[in-house]
């Protein structure tokens, strides 16, 4: 009996302390939100698709609310108006990233790269990446040729598989890795190359490791459980291996470096290293900084675009009528004999609209990447303190029935205006918005257009007889990818009508 009393006293004291801790810790005027459990917070209620749980919570708390997630208070933003006001209009105050143990592995403790850094490290690295990608990729002729060349390798690799059920994922990944490899390292890999295989293997491993690793950010005690610690160490090991792999390429580039012939992003980085050294700031951008920048461009650059192209394939086999209409547009604008060029995109609104609709409805990154406030900030009448972790629920915008008619329906025509031209929508935000907006957006759009249009120019895709319709909810990882599925590829050059 005494034992039961002691336990009850302990629990009551614990809950009372927890209550006062939370009330005292939280300044007034915070967004509303649920309480959650001590230690765990609201985590046990979020389910496997937190973005959907958040949409439900809007009904109770409104479009901005606070969710205790383990040791962290997270503020979730929902709906176009609020997300735009935060990330675009008040962008400077929402441009931070949380400094978590789980993300510091990608950024050497927040001191390297762009994606998970803050302050001047972020500004400088982002500026470098934007300039380098412009120079070697976005909107420039320089990437057009490597893309056309890689598209041919991609189509040839698929040609061999035609007529039998095939999962196109691996070929898509190899092809899109080669685009970023050409831009950054200045070389492509054969699809069976051992180094390329290892990079892709690590990316698949990382996709499984990010979940447990993120959990440690919210529940630091998990670090002491060997299963979680091993996952975290494995992720750390993979990041170190990628940085080591890139460093080998940097060393090779240094040996043959010529400031009058900047060949790729690594060379541009070496030039910056030399300049910083001359300016007496060698610590601002050294070899290690460059290795992290290239590693993240590499990872962010191929994982997201290949996932997007896999979704394009999936939606085309699910919607053969859309596929046929895209093919008709390709035939009438480019024909079947010429290479598809990004310049053709202007005259191919339906193809562009189809890619946009895939990105809208697939919602590959429904919560984007976490942001953090860089100062106390007012939003919709609430005060959000400096250093608060922010999730922008892009899913709530892309699937808002007040913006998109029947948002669940796959319908590329929603992006076509009455004049038949491509109609952009501010509520279309797969690349996010504001100061943290995706650095590689232009490159990604270029790649997706070239690979998608070339694929459907040459082939038709359908589900193998008797195979179930592939599901449209995907596998969470680095971004949400489709579950594995197979298609039958047929060469359109064999069509009688061709
Ligand atoms: C379909 C393809 C892609 C999608 C959907 C996509 C989406 C995104 C999203 C949602 C973010 C987070 C923005 C935020 O925090 O608000 C992001 C950030 C970023 N993306 Fe992409 N991305 C794609 C392709 C690329 C490519 C090809 C590259 C580089 C070659 C790239 C490099 C980056 C970088 C460096 C950041 C971090 C920006 C920062 O923190 O300042 N992405 N991307």
C-alpha cells in the first residue's frame, strides 16, 4: 500500500512540475495547441503521416498551432495565406534551420553547406551554390548537351528492357545522378559502375535512417537505445563516406586546376578557396567546406529529381489518357526524330502542366524541410519566439479544395488557362518559397522536362497484365517515393502510325 502511495505521489509531483515547467516556459500569446504527454509530447498521436494529422488539427486550433514533439515545441503552419506570409513576406525571420543533432551530421555541426546551416555560413554557401548552378546548369546551354547525352543513355538502357515487366527506378536514379555528377565532378558513370552503385546504395540506406535519426532530435533519450544509436552512427558513417568520395575528386581537380578554364562546380569552388585564402580568410571556405557543399548538391540534386520522375512514370501508367495527350503534344511540337530540348517547353504547355500536376498531387515533401525563427515574430496575431522550429505543411496548400477543384483528382488541365497556355499558380509550391526556396529549382525543372518528354517521345508505358494499380501513397524517406512498381515499356517507333 505504501508502495502505491509513493508511486501516486511521484506521478502527481512529476505532472505538477511538468505543468508549471510548461506554463512558465511558454510566454503568452503563443499559438494554441494540444498538451501531449510528458517527455513524448504529442508524438504518439501524429501517426505515420503527420501532415494529414496536422490538417485535421486545423479544425480545432486554426491554421497556426503549436505541437509539443518530445523535447521540442514545433509550430505548424497550414494553408497558403499563412505559409506565404511566413516564408515569403516575413522570410528573414523564418529563414533559420533548427540545430538538431540529427541534421548536424549533414553540416559538420552546422558549420558547412547550405541545407542545414544558418547565419553567414548559410548566406555564403547559398550564394556560391546559386552562382555555380547558374554557371553550369540553370537556364544555360552548358547543361543542355550533357542532358541530351544522358537522355540517350537512359533511353538505350530502357530499350533493352522493353516488352517485359521492369521497375524503372534504378535506371532513373543512375541517369539523374549522372547529371549532377557532370555538373559538379565533371564526369558521368556507366550505369553498372561500382562507385555509382555505392552512392545509390547509401542513398537508399539514408532514406531508411533519416526517420530514426529525426526521432532522436525530438527524444534525445533514444540515443541511449542501441538500435537508434546504431542507425544514427550508420547515417554519420554514410555522410562521411560521401564527403570522402567527393574529396578524392576535389584532390584530382586541384592537380589539374587552371583558373582560366573553370570546368565544373568543383573548379568554381577551388577558385573561391584560392580567393578566400588571398583575402586572408582561409577558414571561410576551405577544402572541407567545398566537400560538404558538393556532397549536398549531389544528394539533394539527384534524390529529389529521380523521385519526381518515378512519380511521373507512376501517374502515366495510372492515367494512359494523359500519357497519350502528352505524346500527341510531343509529336506535334518536336516530332519523333529530334531531341527534345528545354527550349521546346514554351510550346508544350500540356507536358509542363502534367509534370506540375505530378509534383502537386504526389507531395514528395509534404512538410518541406524544417525552418526555425531567427527572431521573435508576429504571425496572424500570435507571437512565435526566436529559435522555434517551424513546419510549413505544403500538403495543406496543394490539397486545399478552396484552391484546387477536386484536389485528389489528377488533372493536368488545372494548370492550363482558357487561352491554352500554361497557367502558373502561386499556391503551387513543391520547391517551397522565400529565402530557403530550393536552390536547384531551375535545374530540376529542366531535367524533369527533358527526361519526361524524351521518355514519352520514344516509349509508351503501361501496367503489366494483372498487376494491381500502384498506390499513390509513397514510402517516407528523404522524400516520399512511390512504392516499387513495374511497367511494360513499348517502343513507339514500332507503332504502325509512326
Ligand atoms: C524535383 C526536384 C526538387 C524538389 C521538389 C526540391 C524541393 C526542395 C524543397 C521543398 C526544399 C526546402 C525549401 C525550404 O526549406 O523551404 C529544397 C531545398 C534545397 N534544394 Fe531542392 N528540390 C529539388 C531539386 C533540387 C536540385 C536539383 C538541387 C541541386 C542541384 C537542390 C538543392 C537544394 C538545396 C541546396 C536546398 C537548401 C536550400 C537552403 O536551405 O537554403 N534541389 N528543395
